[in-house]
C-alpha cells in the first residue's frame, strides 16, 4: 500500500487491522508520533506502524515519543517488542494492573516452566518489552516506563508551531480493576516445586487502558478492549460518570472490543461523544469467535454517529467443497486456513482550522459500514 505523510499541522489517527490484531498510530503534529498497541501486516510480515512510518520518512528512533500497551492479549501486542527496539526515544505506558509483584513472578515462571494453559505468546512478548524498557534509561538515569491508571496523564506537550497543548490521559484501569487484577494474577502463581497445570479465567480486557487524546479542539476516545462487565458498576459506566474525567465530547471513537455487546455502554454515547462523531473499529476472528456480529453492526449504526469504518474485512471460515475435492485438498496440503485481510483507516484534520472537515482515507481492505 502507498502511504503519504500528514502535514505538520495535521492531526492523524490511523487504525490498522488484520482480523486478529489492532494498532493505533497518532500524529500529534510537528512530526511527533504515538503508537498504541501493535499488529503485523500478514501480507508483508512487517509490524504495521513501523512499515507505515518508514514509508513516509519518519525518523522512528527520535520522532515516536510514546508507546502504549493497552493490555496483554496476543491480538494487541504481537510485534510490540520490535516497536520498542525501533523507538529509542519513546516512553512506554502499560496498564497499572501489570505493576504487581505477582505479575512479574508470573511472567518469570512462565518462561521457566510451561505449566500455564492461559499463557500464550503475549506473555513472552510482555517479558521482552519489560526487559527492553527496564534496561533503557533517560540521560538523567530515570526509567522510561509509565504505569497507566484512571485519570493519569501519560503525555503532555505544547506544540510550538501552532501553540496548542497536546494531552493524552488514561481513563482506566480503575482502582477496583487494578485490585481485581492483583488478586487474579496471584492465583496464577503455583506452589513451589509443583508442576500443576494452572487454569485461569483471568481476562486482560478488564484491565485495559482507555485513552483520551486532546489537541486543540480535537478530542479522541480510544476504547481498547475494555468491557463494561469489568466492574460491579460497569467499567465504561464508571468512566462516563467520572466527575474528574474529560469535560469535552469526542469527535472520534475507537470502538472497544471489536464492537462486541459486552463493551457497549449507552452512557458513553450520551455523555462522551458528539452526535456526529466518527466510529472506527477492527474485526476479530479466532476459532468460532467472530466480531463484530451482524447484531453488533446494527447496534453501532443505531448510535448517533456520522460514519462507521472498519479497518479490514471479517475473516470467514474455509469454503467447503464437494467430497472429492476436499479429499484431494486434504491429501495435498498440511494446513489449510483462511488468511486474514489487512487494511487501515486514516483520519486527518487541520488543527489550525476548527471548521475543517475530517479527511478519511481507507487503504487495503478497510471499508465503510
């Protein structure tokens, strides 16, 4: 895919998706960039944001200033350590739910003994990321990671060329979610000298980092994969009703958890989004789980928004052929699977002109719903 760079005074949000992966890239004006999560382009096997930034001539080692790992699920973290390696000047923000002694014990034990049915490649990726960032320090000797939690400012700067203030604030996880994470992660640690297979229903979506981005008059809400059911009062309801939260309405909404019903909250649409906001999302396909469902898309279209875009196609099951062809295919191939698609949605807006409309660019398999 051919990419073109934004102008210095243009804010940009690009959402990448491949059917089992998601990444958000933000241009905060003046060639300053932020990367949220990670995914790989299956057509080139390259990390999507790195491939994009290299193609438009960005000095990744200097101009990417913040990396955010919203939670440790494979579909949001694949390739993240490679991004850390490239982005030498960037700070790393991760969920405060991971800032637990038992979490570090869990990560270390996983690398020593394969006893966890839950732990996947994402756990290895997290360990590599943490190792990379712990070794890297600023010139003052300070570590370059930030533990994200509700109402914490992760990034704040003044853009000299236009005089605007830029701010990125975490809206989650809440204190309740962090405490729950601590309890659930502790359950994953086996007793010493045992080889008991550890089962867990821990769900990293419940501790995901939701972000609010402000630059001039532009307001953006990035929903990660946070689920409403992650709090006794509703994780999204708590955010929408937080008196210390944003005092503006968002123009763009990265829909949480691939549009799933379990991440829907009417308070978000009533209290946090403009009536003509733009919604963007990525699909998810893994085994029998396919998101969004038709009912999810219908629900999204019923909300007060101007447009809805999806970053790529929803992957479908392998096509069934007649018995003879199926037999030939089975005998001649070791592994058959449907390749996920890949695409990205880019939204750009001139921060110097409040009346300027959003420019929307769909690449690859990205499309409007």
